[in-house]
């Protein structure tokens, strides 16, 4: 047993300072669980900080190379965020034989094979609980708690910003633009919200969870991605009132035959499903195992202390293995899929669908629409047409259709054909259902 | 590194056979994660079994002593259930230096200090993910995922039987008796349902989770316990329709000042809370950490494969440590509370309350009731009186009150006094709210 494990922390922003705070506050508990002293030797940040969190035992530097090349450092905690120099920091640390804890979803999703390949080679561990789901211990649940399962599906509300916006649109009738402004005011959305509202953040996270479950890297570019900025109050209201459902931005990784499909898009969720009550900035992830069934985890997906809590959990596991000399004997992340997994085209997925068609109020229109759907083998579960007084105008009337399980390709072909009908007054709205 | 870890399984019922099935089906994945071969040497059960799950490498015995005294066995998997001989089996195994995996909530909640005290003494590990929440990895989340947190509260739907019954009472308007019969028919309730419906099962589970979180044994006798058999459709309907809430049997462990309160009772949960959508036989547990905030886990709380999935997860962790020679260096369960924890009396807890009073329909009655509440410092949040046509009769009328946060003692004193009023026609119904 080593008596002391030495940490070097790089990046002293929101999560960095939260991590140092928890390290200090829970020092005795952490060291009890590690079975050795845990010493923070370095804090690396842009400028020297004065903080009651930083005592005289901690050294400060502006040069990350000092930290990753210090032979005394056992474990590097990368909390800079962004892609570079974070990627280089992590790779250099591993090359120098350091174990790593990181909260950086961007570099993991984009450099999965590079990072974990090097980690395998150097017998280093890279832990990353905080990279997905903030304070929710989903990486651990997936990689360890459900280890005796074949995972067949992962579905998650992975982005707090968009979930906040959608909650406001549902509960207060705000438009997307109004809800976005409120999210920015509340500090839940960046000045440039594209990364969140386009679904890119969720795509990176489902890429990480899926890669972990499958044992093979699925880069975020392979994730079909649709954001929430085009959602309209008309649909929000109809979905709420008529279909007793709510719209969530879901990240989905799903086994389809021998392939997997990865996708992020707004999705209808029934009000009785646990996801429906995941409100505001909260995250939730459902893991489907062939033995455990559906296991769902819920909690704060972001924020200073929730994210730091996940970093601390990683530090404890890692330091325990460093202390007892077993760190790196086995890889934390398997990259050995039993069979090479193929990624399914979006057109191959199957789902139920919500379709809103805006049409002239003329006899025969519904017959035309249902006949087009029938020709494409789309089976209709329900039609709502007559009672939307508020959405009715002299010129056009909305028709709401729900389908049974249908192939995406058939659905898309139907909608294309419907949109070409002369009686159609506006582009149809198509949403998937879970 | 050991090349092989040897298991002895005792108890080959529903969970035992599920565990062997998963061990066989996922053998390669399990051994990859353990880093050594994992060999099941013994199956101990009442009678010799013929099963395609049992191949020629496995030996069978009716005598558990054979298994726990075999020097080759590294880890004993106790899946007999019940209190004896299970307790003796586990203690003897530990005394012989074996690590243990168990799914037995009864012996853990009743013999916590005896089992984990001996385990500490012999440097053995006892893992028990399956004892609480079936396939939901809540023990791991509490003990490891949230290790960097002080846990201040645990709230759980911990019993699938009662949750199934309550779901049926809410969704189909069944009486308690009718719903119980349906649960028995569906295989979710025993012929003698007392253990479940009186809340004893939930009390054992919250005792385990609380003991783990605090680092001190809280025996189930210290858990205040109220079952669901007295719940009436009248309240179910009023709570649903007027208060937009649902009743769940919750197990709660909560820090109050320097003490902790442990309790199990039917509780009102708002329809917007994630717990409200935990239906039928599902379980859910919310863990409140001072850093992570509220983390909620949801899944199947019982059943052959979900429970076996949790056993397999324990086997993997344990065998990995056995293989690399670190098992037992650190205890899995801490029994070292920082300060000796005092258990609060039920009268000291604070809650919001639902109170249904059945009274003669006479002027001044409401004034009398509110005045009694006021004298006991109970602050009223809402009153519903006038519109319950269906519950109204010539003789009596129900009044529904909701309170703000109130001390249990004040609430109980109020109800006692209200029940003594001459205008009261039936004993008042008091329920707590979360």
C-alpha cells in the first residue's frame, strides 16, 4: 500500500474550485475510503488565485506541463473543458504514466479511441463520471452496476438547457425564443445557445454512453441530430391537451438487429412515463439491460457542486486503486466489442410518429392523407381533426395523426408525398414518440 | 494476480438459478471485467437439481457446511433468504475467511453489526446490492457514486407489492382488498401479505440504506411504520382529483438537526414529482447529497433476472478484488459514524399534512376546527369543503385540509382534539405529504 496519493488539478474554474472545496470539506471521509492520504499538490490555472480553498500545501502554476511532468503526481484532474489544450493535456499525462479524471465530454466523444487506446497501452485509467449527467452516477451504473447485462438501449434527457426551455414552453406557453431568453437570464443557457439547442451537447453525451455500452467508439458525427428551435406552441399545446404527452429532447442509442442507431431529437413522451416529470434543468437516463430491465437515473445534470461530486467519486475510486497498486491492471473502458457494430441509417429506425398536417377544410382531404400513409405501410393509431377551434381558420385546419410503429423511411416518404398535395397549406410537422 | 476465483452458491431458488443463468450467459464479459477466470464450484440446495444451467464442472450438495468450509472457495453467494440458517451461513463463511455476496435484507437489517463487525475483523467483504431495490444499483450509488457527499435524506418507494396495490387503487378505483387480490393473482403479493402491506419489508430496506449512509446501524425496530391496509377510496379519489397528488408508501430516512428520523408510511406525492410516475411493481429511491443534490434511481425492485443482475454486479466487483489481492483491505461498509447518531422520535419530525375530517354539516364547525389547529400552531395551506357532492350525505360532510410544515406532535394533538368534537361523525384521516 502507498501511504499517499498525489493529485494535480488543471483548470480552476467553476468545477475546479467546487472539486477543491469538496476535497477539503470531506477530506477524512475521502481518505478513509481511499485507504491512504490524498494530497492535492498542484492547481494549474490562467492566473494565480487567492482563495480560502487554497492553503499553503498547494502549489500554483500557469503551466500545465509542470503538473503532468511532476514525477510525484499520480493522478491528473483535467477540468479545463474545451478541446485544446485539454486533449493534449490528457494525452501527455497518460504518456507520462498518470491516471486521469476528466469532466470533458468534448474530448472524450471526439478522441475516444486515441485517449483510451493510449490509456490501455500505458496501463492508465481515465475516469469521467462528470462528463455525462453531472451529479448522476450514470457512467458507473452503466459500466459497473449493470455489468452483468447486455445493454440494448439507452435513452436520456441529457441536456439541462433544452429541458429547461421545453419545460417553460409547456408550462407557461412561451415560444421557443421567449423560453430561450428566460434560460439565458436564469444562467441555464449560453449567449450562443447553438451547442445546446441544436442537440450537439446531447449528441456528444449519447456518443459517450453508447461507446461505453457497446465497447466500440461511436463518434458524435454518427449521431443523427435534430434540435428544438423549430418547435411551435401549436404542437406543444396539441400534444399536451389531446395526446396527454410532453416533448423532451432525447438522446437515444438503440440496438436494431445487429446494428445500433444513435439519434438526438425532440420526442413525445406520455405523461405517465417517469421522463415526463423530469423538469427544468434536470437530467435523466434510462438504461435497458437484458437482465435488469429498465433502470432510470435522475438528478442535476450540471452545476458546480453536482459536477464536482462526480469528480470526487472518480477521485476516490482511482486513488484507492493507486494506493493498493492495482490501478491500470484492467482497463476501465472496454474497446473490445464482441462483434464489430454497424451504425444503422436513420431511415432504418422504427418509431411511432406524431404528424400534424395543415390542410384546406375540404371533403376528401383526410381520405387522401390516410391513403398515402396506407400506401407506405404506415398504420394509423389515432386521428384528431374536428375540434381544434382555436387553430382553425377559414383557410386551413390542422389534422393530427398518431401512427403505430413505422419505419422512418416509410414515414418520411409519406410526409414528402403529403406535402406535395394541393390542399396542403403549410409544411407538415413530424415528431417521433417514445 | 490469481488466475481463478472460485464461487460457492447457497440457495438455488428463483434468484439462485437466475444468477447461474447470467453467470453462464455473460461468462466472457464477466471474466474480462474480473481479470481472472470465475469458476462456480458448488451449488447447495435442498435437493439435487437437474438443470441445463448446471454443467459437469459444478458440484452439488445439500450441506451448506461443505461449501463454506471448502478451502478452495473464495466467495460464498448466499441466496437462501430468510433469517436462519442464512445468518449462520454468512457468519460461518466470514469466519472461514470467505467473502460474501448476499441478497438477504432480513439478516442484514437485523444483524448488521454482527455481520459487518465480523467482516471487519476477518478482513472480508460482504456485498449486498440485491438486498435493496432489486436490479436498481442503489447501494453502489449511495456507497460509492455519492461518496463525496454528506447524505442528508433518503426517500424511497421500496416495496413493489404495495406500489402495485396503490397503483391499482388509484388507476382503477379498486378498494385495498380488491387490489390486494389482484396483486396476489399477478404474483406480486404473497398469500400472507402482512410483511409487505404493513411496511415491514420497506422498513428493513430503509434500515439498510440509512445504516449505510450514516455509518451506524439503525435496526428496523427504530423505524416508525404504518402500512397501507387502512387506505380508503374516498381519500384516494379526493387526493387525486382535488390535490393532484398520488399516494405512495415511502420509506424515509432524514437528518433532523443532529438526529435522524426513520419512517415508513403512506405519503401524498404531487403529480409533478418523478415518484408519481413510479407505477406498479417498480421501485424508486431518491438520495439527497449535500453536493449532488437529489439523485433518483428507478427500476424493477424485484424479479428473477433484475435481482440476479445485482448479484452479478457484486460478484464482478468482489472477484476483481479477490483476483488482484486487495479484497478486504478496506471495509465495504463503514460503521464509523463521525458522531454517534441519535434517532429522533416520530413526534419530532416535521411534515406537511393531509387531514380529512368527517363532520355534521353545521355552521361554525370549520371555525372550530381551524381554531383547534391554530391553538396547536398548525398553519393551514388550503381547505376544500363545499363541492364533494359524491361524498356528501345528509348526516355528514367531509372537510379536507392541507397544512404547511408542522411538527408531528402538534398535528397529532390537534387531531386528537378534533376527534373529540361533538360534531365529528368519524375518525379523522391523517396522511403526511412529501
